[in-house]
């Protein structure tokens, strides 16, 4: 394992303007540094996003997504909003939701297969951010953390079911 410690990176905020560089982030950085000294390198390593090379010390924004099936809709993704997921306004669940992200934000996608009707496998991908889950069986889950480091509208999809797709829009 690479012992070389890299100091904290501002990559996650590279696209942000100054006013977004809030006290909250700095406090988060200090807190993460404290946790790091307790947990050691493994604790840090887990904060490296899939499309990054250095650890990022910030709390990710969480998006919870179910992969499921119903007779009427077929296969689909369902957002599990706890209020933090834009694109499913009002905290309700939505089918193949549209996600709106801010450039530079650290995002954790939590996918769970809850396809109790067909027990098919499912996966979740966003090519541009190197997000690729495994093929998850019924009730398996996986979390992937990435940085929304490109502006534009990108597709997320399941390779097994072409109808399971939606978009992620990253705004600068
Ligand atoms: Cu699928």
C-alpha cells in the first residue's frame, strides 16, 4: 500500500467560487484530520472518489437509489429521498429521477437491489464519472463516491435493462 500521505486536496471544490468555501468545509476538514489520526491510513483511503486520485476531506452528499420492478412500469430506478436528493422534490420517491448536482460536489450513490418481483440483477453506471457498480443480486447494495467534476448532462443507466436510465445534470 502506498504510504505516501498526500495533504488535503481542494479538488472537490475546484469549480466553486470563493463564497462557497465555507466555514463548514474547513471544520469538516479539521474533523476529518482528527478522525484520520484515530483510524489511520485505511480511514483516509476510503475517501478517495472513484474518479479521483487523492483523498477528499469532505462529507459526501448521499443519494439512495433502489433498483426495482413493477408490473405497470417494468424495471426502474427509484430515488429514496431523505430530503437531500434534488430531482425528487418534496422528499417523495420518484421513478428514474433527474439529478441536479453542483460542479465539484462529492457525491455518494447508494444503490440497493429491491427487485422482489423478478429477482433480476441490476447495476448503476455513469460513464463520465467512472461510476460502475457490480451486478447486484436481490437485496445486495453498493456505495460509490465520486466528484461531479464535469459540467453537463450525463446519463445513468443499468446495462442489463435498457429502460432503466435517467440523467444527471451538473451545473457550474
Ligand atoms: Cu437493471
